[in-house]
């Protein structure tokens, strides 16, 4: 067995310390990652590492910032945000939300099976990119925590990705290296049955147990979702609901909106299902801010401008703000505000400031909120909260003039007119990546450019899509993996396994090889682990006079067991950013899955090949 060099020992010790800091959580992932990027080049500058007569340049540790993996991850986060900003997935999300709200367990099972099946023939990353915004939207509409859906979905995709030779690029590399060493050839579905059997207990774990382990993860979706406002939906002359009953509207939306009454003239009538709607009626509803905007789009009606001051175009229709600029935010009325003691109709906020009031929430029940007059005629009191729609600048100007204080809870109004562009761009990116006509980083980067040129996204949207935490974590993990490889630490671990396992039965050697590759791949890139492990697998098989195929498959399976860390695979980083997971969440949920898959695949390999 080769001796471990001092640099290799230092790299292993440093990797263990970094892992402990990530798990401890005392400092953020970004802070620890930045420390890695500072310490590694400094260490190489003070203690040079020489390979084949040349000194390793310390600046090599920063190469991760230009890596295709980081480019792909950042570009895919931006393209995925295009679907969110335009509301492109809202129709599909509403259907999925209905299933999630009514049958949450069944919905999760369907997601796991569909995601795992698709990733066997389509690259893992596009599948996850497509599902993240869909699941986020469905979870928001169904009022269920998104973290309980995203990570199990991601793990199901990773399981499905190992089932075929084209599921991941790592599979292709293992098969290619094995073929160059005289092993194989492997067919597209040669080991599909093994993975399918191992997936049964794994998916059962992800379905029944993993969501329970994720209950403590805070849901970082819209903070507005808990605040309920009174608003009015206007039935105009062109509305498809004229002549229909209130029951027709209620049956067309899921979940059903909370209708308080029907305004007809100055009277608020009881919301009887048999009420026939007329031109000029206003449905008084009580819903959350995101749900109000969903109802406006879903029912193809206008959120009645509560202030009565929305401003009017020459044709008499209510003026609408440019979708690319509109946001919805909360403004709390402060003591001494010009609004105090007056109704929103009297203040004509749209004419003065350029935004409209689309919902109200009274601080406490009081007189004057009865059955006569609309919401625009309510007198405003200090402590009331107004739901306002307009540009950020118009709201800040109103705040400067003392109307009230803006709360942080806000969201952008979906740009529905650009939804088809966002869907088309995502479809093209997925097809190009799945068919390997273009590398995924180039396809995704081209998609970002298209979204900018078509004004689906602004540069502000692009910057909000990105995560400094993810960028630092990718760069740090690549630098750490590079040091472990250059110093000979990973090779030393692999050779050590070969020596120690020489006296063990072949089945145990294959299982240990898979476990080692599974641990290594969570810190070193999957492809680097495959390049190290495949030649070792062939050498071990020949030394043990055993068939090489199960040992090659042990490496392939091990390199796909990237469940333990967020940097184990790029889809882990995508869901971490979307779901707000911490390093410890991956370790807590991924460790049992790692053990289940490791044990199942080891037993199945031994059974199939008679080891």
C-alpha cells in the first residue's frame, strides 16, 4: 500500500474539519465555504505541493468559479425563476395543488414515481429544474410546507438516474472506462432491474418517513400567505360569469374561495349559491394576497379597485399597471396618516401616487363595516393594513409622505403575457440537454439570454434568482475535491480498501467498494470518483478471480449515492436553494437513504452475480 503523503494527510484532516463545521451549523454554509476558499490557496502558497516536477498554482483553487457545473446551476436557477415570475406553471400547479390538498400522501407518491421514472431516460438536472417551480407553486396553493416535497423528489430523481447507462454523465463515464479496460459492453437497461428492486424500500422511505424528518425545516415561501384581506372581484360587461350563478364560480376554483357576499349597488347581499350574477356585481372575498391574485387570473376577473381611484383609461376601463413593474405589498396605516378617518375612495391614491388598493384588513372590528357601501367606503383607522398594487417607487413615495409604513412582505405580480415564452425556453433547454445536442450549461445560459432579450426577466429578477451561498459552496467543494485528488488522499483511501479487503469474500469487497465510492462522491465530483474507482474495481475483480461486472456496477452505484451533502450533486444545490435546507438536513434525511440503497444494491449484486 502506498504511503500517505504529508499533503494528503493534511487534506484529509482539513476535509474532516470542514465537514464537521458544515454539520455543526454554528457558521453559515457561505461563511465556511469562503473560509475553505481562503485557507486552501493560502496553505498551498505557504506549503507548496509539487507534482511531476511542477508546483501546483494556489490560484487553481479558484477554478470552481469558472466551472461548467457552477454556470449550469446558476443558469438553471434563473431559467426556473422565469417560470415563476411569469406564472407559467400556475394552471398545472392548481391541479397538482388540488391533489396535494386533498390527498397529500398520494400526491407525494405520484411525484416520486414520475420523477424517478423520468430521470432514467432524461438527465437528472432538467427533471429537477422542471419540478422545483411546479412543486413550489402547488405547495403554496395547497398551503402545505414545500420542504417536505422538494428533497424527497430530488432523491427520487437521483435514484432513477442510476437505473440506465444514460441516466447521468457519471454512468456513461463508468461504462466507457470499463469498456476501455476490456469489461462489458453494458446495455442501456442491463442493471435496470437491480435499481428498480432497490428503489422499492427507498421510495417507501422517501414517501412515509422523509417528510416527517423534514417537518422542522422552515418554509421560506411567500410570507404574505398567512395574512387574509377583504377584496372585491368585479364582474364587468365582458365577463364570462354574467348570467351564471355564484355556484358556478365556486365549483370552478379549487380550493374554493371564501366569498363573504355579493355587492349589488350599495347593498351587500348574502352569498347564496343560486344568486345569478349581473354586470357591475362585486364579489366580496376574504383570502390571502397570493390567493387573491390567483383568483383574478383563474376566474379572468379584475380585482376591483377598492380605492375607487385606480385611474381610468379613455375607454372607461380601469387602468392597469405594466406587469413587468407591478408588485403587491402591505402598507400599515400609522397614527397621524392623512388616510386616518377617511375612506380610500376619498384619497384617490392612484391619481396621487400611482398605485391602487386591492385589499384591506381592519385592525379590529368596528362600526361602519356593515352591509351598505363597498370596501372603498370604509373609514381607515391607524393599524389597518392595506394591500396595495403598483410600482415599488410609488409605494416608497407614499411612505415618505407619511401615508403608512411598508412591510417587507411583498411579491411580484406574475407576467402572464410572457408565460408562453418562459415555457418555450424551458422546453428547449430541457430538450437540448436531454438529447445532449448541447452541454447543459450552454443550453441553460442560452435560455437566460433569451429570457432577458424577450423581457420575461429583468436584471433585477436575474440577481434575485442567484444565491451567493450556492456559488460559494460549489466553488469550495470543487477546490476541496481537487486538493484531495492532487494530494493523493483519495487514491490512498481506494488502495487501502484493496489491501484490507483482499481476504474478504467477493460480495463484501464489492459492498465496501460501493460504500467507499458513495462517501467519496459526496465530497469529490461524481466523475472524478468514477475515474478513480472504475480502474480499481477491475483490478480488484481480477485479483479476486471474480467477474468484473459487479465491481464496475458497485462503482457506478456508489458514485450515484450522493445523498449526504448538498455538494454531492448539482440538483442537491438547486433544491437547497429553493427549499431553504441546511447542511444537516441532507445528512439527517440522506443517511438512512444511503444505508437503504447501499445495503439493497450490495445484496442484489451478490445475488445476481453469485458472489
